[in-house]
C-alpha cells in the first residue's frame, strides 16, 4: 500500500488551467477597470477615491478568476494600485498584514505541515479506513471522517484532500481493480464523489475548513459587527454539519452505487499499513499533542479568553522548539506565504470598500427593489441566488470576497438577525462548492483522476446541493434558534 500511495502523491494532477490566455485576460481586466471608471456613473454618496477602490477591487477579483498571473501577485499589484492612485496610503494598504486572523491562517498551515510531514495525518486516515472500511459505504464514511478530523486544524482543503486522503482513496480503488474507464464504477467513482462531497461539508463545518472562511469572518465583523471565531463557528455548524456528514456518503451511494459492495480487504490493507508504520514516532506524538492542545484551547476560549491566533502561534512555537517542524520546512511552506499575501490584501481591500461606504450604498440600492418583503422571504431568495451563482466561480475565496459582504448587508438592512445572516451565508458559501468539478481547490484534483464524468459530477453535485440546503435550512435554522442566533 505504501508504494501505491507514494505513486498517487507523485502523480496527483495539477489544478485546471486558466480559462483564457494571459494576454487576453489582462485585456479583459483593463477593459473592466475602464468601464467602471469612465462609463459607469459614480453614485453621489461615493467619493472619487471610493470609486477608484471599486475599480481596483473588481479588477483584482477578476484577476483571481481568470488567473493570468498568480493570485498572490494579482492582490499585491492591486494593493500597489491603491497606494499609487491615492486611495490608501502605503501604510494603510499594508496594514492588514498585521491582522491577527491573517497570522492565524499562516500558523494553521504550519501546524498542518507538521501533521503531514510526521505522517500523523496519514495515520489518522488509515485508522478510519481500518475501522470503517469493511464495505464500500463504510469506506466512503471513513474518507469523510478523516477529512472532518483534519479540517479542525488544517486550513487547506487542497492539503487535506490532495496530500492525504486522495492518495489513499485512489490506492483503494486501484487495489480493487477499479481504474478510470470501464471499471471506474466498480468502486472508484463512488469513492471520489464521496470524498469530494464530504470535503464540502468539512469546509462548512470548521473555521479552518478552507482558507476563505477567515475572510468571511473578517467581512462579517466589518459588515455586520458579528464576531466569528473557531469555537463559535463550530458551535453554529456542528449539528447541521454532522447531519450532512452522515447523509452525504449515503446519498452519493444511492446516486452512484458502486459495483463492489463488500471491501474487507481494504480494512485489512489499512491494518497492515498501520503495522508497517509501527507505533507513534516522537515527532508524531508531539504533533498529536499540539493538535489536541490547540483544538482544546480553541474550544474552551469562553473560559479563559486566550485569543485564537495566540493559541495557534503557541502550537507552532512548540513544534519549532521541539524540531517536530523545522524552520526550513516553515519557510518552504509556499502555500502559507502565498495565502498570507492574497488573504491579507483581500481583507484590506474589503475593509476599504466598507470604509468608503460602498457596501452600505449597495445594500440600500438593492433593498429598495425588495421593498415590502419580510426578511425571511428575502433571505430565502438571497440564499438561492447566492448559492447557485457559484456555477460562475472556481474559488470559494473569490465567492466570499465578491459577494458575501454585499449580500450580508442586504439581509441586515432588511431586518434579518445579523448573527443568523452572517453564519448562514458563510456556511452556504462553502456548501455551494458541491455543484461543479471546479467549485473549490481540490475539485480539479479529484476530477482529473478520471473516475467521474462531467455529467455525473454535475448531476450528483446538484442533487447533493438540494440535500445540503434542506438540512442546513431545516435542522440548521432549528439549531440556530436554540443557540440564540435569531
């Protein structure tokens, strides 16, 4: 099994290519900026600097969607433009890089690297396969359970899925001679769909489910004065999340039933692999202790008041001091530093839009078109539009940055409870990734394995979206009423 997993890691397919050639994308971005600045009338309530901020922001978001250059580079250029155009001073433009939430995300990436490097993350996944993998349905649940546990601390669903769970998933399919093509439906198709749709639920359940969630939390605070942290996010999501996690593998099993139903050899294979790994090594024990410590202190923050980022940095400090994570590995954690740039930059741009009053202007203008609507009806309409517009997005982060604050502002202006709207819209953002094979970072990795056709992926994704919306709108609303969100 070890060699199979190693092969899977090496040959994991890259992300999908940009939709347009870089030169064409840059031209489209320039045209958009020109249209906003020259052709679109500036609202009287918006200053010249504020309108320039709109042009810079939407040009940056379009660059993230079209990807003519790396996302971090696009955001850094956008920040530079805010300073060059006089919208922000250079100190104001760079101020978000001192934001505690930005450092929380970076610290979580470092902890995730320790979990992966020590082998602890893979061991956790194998333990679930050994315990639950006696049937194909059980294998589906074991993959989802592994992802859920890791999502509590690993803020990159690409790292969790692409680096840990996906290689094991593909190895299991190959072991049962289920390969892309005629034999895909024997087992591989079901496992890939269960893995991805389960990851969507994991993204929604945890603040650290994926990197964009931290942006949503920052926007909720700025737009609706709702403070969201790791503990409060989990408290609001735990009941509907667990119901979805229980339902999704079974629903996928019914929609795409595998030809092989009994898989006792998978559990045995995981057992042998765990035996080969031997007992927990020193660095694994340290990583496990940090994992438990950080989650425990996060979960009890109401008792001691220690800030979430402080706890994460404490965990990183322990890993570095014990050399369970080397400083060299930390400096080489490219994704963490990339996220540091684009996340910090996007947070600052979002704050600037709000500071210039753009979010309030949009909310007032839109609310005028729904005069007379009660907030429950308006929220239902907004959720449907906001959810299914994700067909146009290839990134949850871009979805958050583009639409979360404006739609949240609309709901709050209509009289919807701010906390209910902030949490619900954050959860629905993540759940919308179920729809397509490009909905979030791991989707092209799983799709490119070749086990699921585009048509089947979209069919299952649409039907799963109905299931998740039903669960989070019924069970979720009841739970949110119980815990006082509305």
